[in-house]
């Protein structure tokens, strides 16, 4: 029987995952990537011995990665070496007010008890619920293609939905257990990964606290890009053909079916099935004749996008003190910054930010005696990111980092590259320059997300952080698997 040709667009986590699952199931898969290297938002670049991960730096939910590789009879350790970080990360509440978050659960509870007597016991109850949500959520709900409400119509699932706190906000949920502001901020932090504030994220996502506290923060030696490297190797082992520097310009449709994918150089690739792992809006609005778009521009404009970011990749010519591998600078209140991201989009007056120093754990990512420093400020999508603005914010956050950690950093920066909205747009065709896709609000969950299947083109599917199950590395891996299952169901060999 002849193999079906699948063209997958985009070599991010989702595209790689979809391509590899389909190749394993005997489809002939070509993966097309516009950039010169794989990984999409998880690319890396090297400058004079500094190895920078360009995007993700938190390796959470190790079981999702194990599950991914196990599907092909492999383990993550066949491709990269993981280390559990301890402390998992540091939260900076102010000068001389820094919490190291211990990896050990007993130590974590003791730390909470010191802040708020009795909070350790409360944590047990909070985590028991979060564990249940994690198990149902990550092992069941996220694997649903969310194309029909019927998928959710089982009595057990309805009971589960109630137990999972779908209709309560994360913010209220956390406050039922804890009173102290420091603990509340600590417990609300993981949902920021989902692209909204705790007020607008369903309490289902306390499953992220289970991931954080119980499953831990891990680091792949060499950096997060090692995961992409492993996935590329696995994809090629399964027979996926990968082409870089190949940008898709149009998906050609004939009689309601995608027949070819045309590249910017004019080349055409025949396709029986197309899986688009590039940003959904780009595919929907720029790669298709408008009559085949799944959604209108008004629909897209009403979506709540997860934030964009201003990033700095810095090479520092000395070792830094008073910093951990991951550092959350929560020394300013979240409220005004969240307002500047979600309610009245603007550059925030006093931004919160994140600093990562992977060379503390891994000497291979910086030359000897030097430090690899990555800074991230979450921002509203679609802001004007002029060079002057980037510089202004560099100084704002560096001044705080230097003051709080008690050292001069700026005059030791020997390499500096910034990255923001316009880079996300030009490198990834990111809608409004988003960094993390679509926010996981209640009205953008499961069946309410942009569908993984085109409604008018019978063999065109979507995968990645703008469709199910949502933003983040583990969901993107799962997204590729979910879409490949749908392809296989509907296109039997
Ligand atoms: C700064 C930053 C930090 C993050 N931190 C974390 C973290 O710590 N932990 C975590 O879990 N997640 C994190 N995330 C989120 C995570 O990285 C993303 O959710 C995930 O990588 C998205 O994968 P994807 O495959 O959906 O999309 P992408 O990675 O964007 O892949 C899409 C690919 O499509 C390609 N493409 C686009 N248009 C075309 C075209 N026309 N032709 C051919 N190719 C095309 C793009 O070049 C890209 O390679 C972070 C993201 C960013 C940006």
C-alpha cells in the first residue's frame, strides 16, 4: 500500500512531535521549517562560548517527556541528561528578602510554616487536590482533541469537572488555603505560565503547583535545546525528512482538500495531509486563500493572547553572586504589571521580571569564569518595541538586579542581545508578537480553543500552542500527539 505524504509546517515542539508520531505510523513525513535551525521558540544560539536558550528554560512535568519518548521505545536519558534543581528557584520579594524554594517537600512545608504557621498542613490538602487535577488533567483531559462536547459527556468526567474546580478562579482557590501574601504569590506564580493572572485562570490549574512542588524543576545538561536536539534525532530515526530555510507561502487547496504546499522559492510539495505547527493565526490568515480560513480577523482580535516578552541574552565576564539558576523578581506588586499586560496594554511602570543563570548549574553554557544571564520581562502583545524602549527597560531591571544582589553587572556585560515583539513576528510569524500563544482562560479552554482541524479543508490540521491543549512545552508535545491521532483516525492507511 502506498504511503500518504504528510507535510508538517514548523519544527517547534508541536511540529516535531506530530511529525514523529505520524512517521512512526508509516506516513511519509516532510517537516518544513522557515528558520535555519529547529526548535521554533526553543531555538538556541551560540556566541563566543556562551550558549543561549532563546525561549523556554523551565523543564517541568518530566513524566510528559518520559511518556513522549516511551511512545517510541525510548527514554529522555537516551538523548539528554536531566538534573533536578535544588533550590528549584528563588523568589526575590525585595532587598534582603529572598526565598530559596527547596526541592524537598518536607523542607518546603517547613518553609511555609515559618511564613504562616499551619500552612504546611494546608499545603498537604492543597497538593492532594492538585495531584488529582494533574492526574485527570494531564493524563486524560489534555489528550482530548476537543472537537465535540460529546468527548466530555461521561458521568465520571462530569464529577471530575466539579472536583477539578473548573468554574472557580485560581486566585480564590489559593486564598481558601493560604493567607500570607508571600505564599499566595508563590502559589499563584505557576499559572503565569498559562498566559493570564490567577483571577482569570480556572483553579483546575493548581495542577501546575503539583508539577512545581511535587514533580520538581529539572534541567537538561547543555540547556533546554538539548530536548529539541533529542527530538530531531528521534524524528530522523523514525524517517522524518526535515528541511530548514524553507518557508511556506501558501497551502494550495483544490475541491476542499490541501493538495500542495508552496514555498517562498516557488517550489511545490505534494501533500495528502497538511499539519500546520506554525502560529495558527499566520496559517489561517496568510497561508490560506481567505475563503478557507477557519476564523475571521474579528475572532482573532477577540482572543486573549498570552504575553509577549522583552528578553536579554547577556554574556557576563565574571561569576555572579546572590543569584540562583532561576530567579523570580517579585519585588514590585503584580497588580499594576498585570494591568499593563491584560487590561490597559502598555509598557509597565515597574515590571516584574525573571532572571536565569544556567551557567550556575552547567559550566558548558558559558566560558570558564563567566556567566550566562537571561532576562525576561513579560509584556502585553503588540507593543511598539523600539530600541530606545528596550534600553530603558534594560536599565530599569538591571538597576534592581544590581541593587538587590549587591553587585555591578552592567559594566561586566561583554555580550548583549535583546529580543521582543518584532523579533517574534519576523522569526516565527507570531500573531501580535506573542511569546506564549493563547492564554488558558476558561473561555479559551478545550472545545473553546481554535480547533485543531480546518472546517472547510478536509485534510488540514493545526497543532501547537494556539490550539489544544495550550501553551508551554509539555502541552505542545501533547498537541503534536493529539493531532497525529486525529490524522490517523480520519486518514486510515
Ligand atoms: C521566552 C519564552 C520563554 C518560555 N519559557 C517556557 C518555559 O520555561 N517552559 C515551558 O514549558 N514553556 C515555555 N515557553 C513556551 C514554549 O516555548 C512554547 O509554548 C512552545 O515552544 C511552542 O511550541 P510550538 O511548536 O507550538 O511553536 P513554535 O516553537 O513557535 O514553532 C513554530 C515553528 O513554525 C515555524 N514557522 C512559522 N511560520 C512558518 C512558515 N510559513 N513556514 C515554515 N515554518 C514556519 C517557526 O519558525 C517555528 O519554528 C516559553 C516561550 C518563550 C517565547
